[in-house]
C-alpha cells in the first residue's frame, strides 16, 4: 500500500481529524458493544494524534501513518475509518 503524504499542515490536519472524530461520541452508548468499543478506541486514538499535532510532537506524515495503524486496529469493530485526506 503506497502512502501519499498529506498536504495539510499540522494545524489543518488536527482540525480535519477533530471534525471526523467528534461524531463518534454518539456511538459510545450504542446498543452494540463492539460498535461502542470501536468508537471509543478510535475517538481516543484520534484525539491523542490531535494533541500531538497541536503540540508539534509529530509531523503530519507521521500522524498519517499512525492513523493507518489506528484504523486497522478498529476495523474489527466495523467502525468507519478516519481519513487524513480532505476532499476538495
């Protein structure tokens, strides 16, 4: 799998990830325990990346790679993926 580095700055990527992760909170009380667990794991993982991006601890491309790993980890919970790409 080839990774195309994001063209977003750290702040733009943090904002973009936040926009995608906030709706996951609605799934925390899902009747399906797998969905609830997956939503919590993905939400918390994304916000760890957001904090690191805002603090300057990671570059956007590093956050993008970590996001791929996070998405793979929660795939078994059937929760939607979070993307580092912003549609035009």
